[in-house]
C-alpha cells in the first residue's frame, strides 16, 4: 500500500485515509463519514502518519511543488494539517538537524538520455521520530544525544526527558558497518527502479559521508498506557539496541534487552501489539500479541 494511502487510526477507532487529492474520513465502525477534496498545487501532497485527539493530522513529509513554505532557518519542520475544506498546513515545530553538508552531497545529476545518479548521502543521520501522547502533546527525538522533547499543540516545549548516555564517536568499524548496510539498501533501491523509463543510479557506499558521532536514539513510540518506548541504536549504529521505557514525566520504568521484547509496529488497547513481518519472498503478514506483563531489566 502506498504510504500516502495508509489509514491513520485514532484512539476512538475512527480513521482517516490520505490521498494525493482527497481525504476520506471513516467512523469507528468503518462507515464512511466524509470526503474532503484537496488541491496538491496549493497544499502539496501531505503524507501524514498520525492524528491529534482533536483530529488534526501530524506530518513531517509534504511533497511541495515549490519551497515557499519551508522554514527560514535550518531544521526539520513538523506540520499540523486540519482535515477541513480550505484549511492550510500549519508549522507546529522545527526540530533540530545536523548542519548541512556541501551542496553537491545530496544532488542528483545526469539527464533523461544518459540516466541520473543519486549521491550516497550521509550515514548515521539523527532520525526525526515522534508520537502522540493522550493529552495531544508530541514526544519527539530532537538531538544526537539522549534527549526527548515534549511539544504542546501550540508548538511550545512543555518538557524534556534526558538520560546521561553519550553518543558514540564514529570510528572505522562503525563506518564499515554503515557501508555494508548501505550496499544492501542500494541493491534494493536499484531493483525497484530498474524498470523505470528514466534510469536512476545511486552512488556506491564509498561515497558515504559521516557525522562525527552516532545518535543515541533510533526510534520512539507511545503505547496506550502513555508509556514512551525509546529504542537505542546498537553498537554499530544500526537499530537493534536496548529499548528504554519512560513516562511523560521523565520517570524511568526500565530497559528491555536487545534480544528481548521489541517495540511493535503499532499498539492497541488492552495490551495489544501488532508486528508487521516479511517472509523470504517479502510477503508481509501482521502478527498480533497481547502484552500481559512488562518486566524490563535495570
């Protein structure tokens, strides 16, 4: 399913389906409520992944046909999008980002006749990951260190969760591990674009740029009990490190071992957790389990 058409499910069971030119609203029982037409030339193509309790959609991905709405200062924008007729996208918050690399580091060069070459980019970038708390605030990874900010619906910072865990310096072993992951991803990328009319090549792993430190945190999710699950990176900078569980007040609940219970693809009520898994043929299935007890270590 295309990411622009995945349903955004609210806690009451209602859901929203985003399209490039319309938004469909459905009730908790699946009944169709309303279709809202959108003009991509005005709003851009909004790719939202979650909603606030008041129904406004949260997104950090808007495919625009111009850069008129981009933040004036550097950083990564997070937007609110009210699913109403004629509503405009609102900038909620601009998250921190690493300083930009030289301009040619992210360019795509070439022509239709000769094919295009995409640069390798920069490895171990800090991820922009966030989720919604029950009171409408966002829990947001906003640092290369161990720092989570809580952002109110008005864009204000209402709290910060930190632990004294420092980023790892990037050494040659970490660089080589990142290059190997990139080689695997590049193979998948080239397989996806090989049948396109315009051939797109991607620069090899030797072209990767690196920051000086490995970001501490990899991912963030909020469960239905309002606990924040924070996934740390592993020793080579990939996902798969330990998972810390904290409260919005910053209270530390405990840590899950890397080979133990993992953060699910989605949480549900009464301890339900859904995992999207792929087999050797890349066929996806959804496995649903119920969390009966949480026994973190440490």
